[in-house]
C-alpha cells in the first residue's frame, strides 16, 4: 500500500484543513472501510430505528458480527496470498491481469460463501416475520463481505483515495436509506436486506471504477493460482506450498484476533432470540468500538511509517546491487534507524489516543481492550515490515504466538474458574507477539544482505 501512501502524502503536503480532512477520511476508509461502515450503521440503527426493529437489534448485530468474524476467520490466510499475487502483477504493470484475477477469484469465494452460510441460516430458529427474507439477506451479507475484502485489497494499492471515499460515502448513505425504507415494510428482515444492499452497492461501484480504467485480462496460466475457470488446481497447490508461511501468518493472525471472542461466546455468551448465535455483550461491543480507535495509527502507518520504511528499504536494495560494502552497511543502518523511528512515532500517536480514551472511559473492560488494541496495531505494523523483507516464517511465528497465547489465556482461566477481565488474553497475547516481532525484525535487518543474497 506504499503507493497510495505516497499519494496521500503529496496531498497532505499541500497544506490546509481541507487537505488534512480529506486525507484523514480517505485513509480511514482505505484501512478500515467495511468495519467503519458496519459500526456506523449499527450505531445509527440503535439510535433512530430501534422501534422499527421491534427490539430485535441484538439479532441484527449478531448476524453482522458473525459474518465479519467468520469471513476473516475462514478466508484471512487467502487474503495474504491474494495480496502477494496482486503486488507481483501490479509491479509488472499488468493491471488488466490483476483486475481479471479479482473477478475470477470472486467466483469461487462467492460459491464457497453461499455453501457455508446457507446451511447456517437454515439452522437459525427464527421467530420473526419474513424469516426467509432474513435468511437470504444473511447469506448475501456474508457473500458480499467476503468479496468486498478482495476488491478492497486490490483497490487499496491504487491511488484512488478520493474515489474510494466517494464510493464508501455513497454506500453508507444508500445503506441507511435502504434500511429505513425496507424496515418499514419488512421490519428486521428488511433492515438486514438494506444493510446487505449497501455493501453490495459498494462492491459494484468499486468494480465499475476498475472497469473504467482497465479491461480485465486472463492471468498468465503458469502463475494463476485460481483453481477454477480453467486454471489447474495444481498451480494453486504449488503456490500455497511456496508461500505456506505467508498463508499461515494471515490465517493465525485473524484467528488470534477472534479466538478469545469465540471462547467467550461458547463459555459465557447468551443465545440470541433462541438461535445458535451467541454473544457476550459486555465484551463484544467494547471490542468492536475499541478496534476503531486503531484508525489514527493505521492512517499514520499508511501515510508515514510504511512510506518511510519502503523508501529506506528501496535505497538499501539499490546499494546492495550496485554500491560498495561500506555504502551497503550505511544504507542498512539507515533502514534500521528509519524503522525504529517510524515505530516510535506511530506508537506515540496511538499511545496518546489510547491514554486519552482510557482516561475518558468508565469501563474496566473498555480500558483493557483499548490497551490491547494498542499492542495489536504495533503487531500489525511489525508483521507488515517482516512481509516487506520476505521474512514470512518470522511473521508466521509471531502470528502463532498471538493466536496461541490468546487461546490459552482465554480458555484456561474460564475452564479453571479463574476470573479475569475479558480483554486480558487479547492484550497479553498482542503484547507478547509484538515483543517477539520486535526481536525478529531487528535480527532480520541486521542480517538483511545475507538473507537477500543467500535466500535463507
């Protein structure tokens, strides 16, 4: 995403409050668009449309949360493979192939999403009007969300910050209008249908933007990892094997984010309206909101941290290929300094946001979750740096620590009857994984020329 980061920096360097506001909003949508859309929609529904839903907001929230949770839990590892493939195609100026790849990948993702969500919705014991419409809407949401992640991963590497902002604003506004209109006639089922329609509109608008710029082309068969529409499954198996640590890092990272929530749902949660959906309200809402506080740090990462790291890394690689050994060492020290400085500055910004919100919060669970989100962002930043220098195995190890520690620290106290505040395992695991990532990143940079030249 360094490309769009440079573009955002150019705009913000023009100065003015308008430029800053434009970049802040665009950056927020690029790094957390679907998440922001869902939380704003739920908040507005809770404020203005709760009576129209006949008090069934909890069921609405449960479906939305489960769709987002399982979309990342199931497909997170493939997102990382997809991003790697997109990077290769765009680097080689094959935008048409990249767009064609997006369209081709949306086909199996949609089919798999329907095959997973349709049986799940049939198991819902719904005591509401228009239950069939509710089930269809839930399937559409899960399917569209999975496609939205793919399209956003592709669009986010482009320089369409303003277009992305317009699309998301249009989608949010349309979603609220659809929810209001459909809920008047179909109640809760109509509201869920309106929510799905807003997401679908965003996906379609983003695809239209891509089509206006490029004609989709068929990717080169030897490198196509899609096992459908004519591409052999063997290619996918080989690509997955080649980048197994990248896939594993993505999978365990998303599992690490959600595993404690799953544990609390199973052990301490309550069923929603007699369905199999279980929620743990005292933790679900704080987590949902607290993760939005990561946005300032994410924007800083996209605009400053990542672009500075990318520039220093590129200078080092240039010296490695053409410079003297003393120049190589100098460039490597510069890379280390830039990395440390960017992490410190980003952590200071996110830390200030976290401290202020902790002081303002009157909930112990929210305070703990805010601290967890601080370390979560740090871990995400460090893993991205490891990805840049292709230390996928180290990133896999860090995500494994994140997942393993979060699972253990959530399950053992619950099973043994030890009372710990929800969010403790999340904070502990994110902090431990961040510490491991700092150590591994410093070690990797210190031996970077050896790693690149020997590919070990």
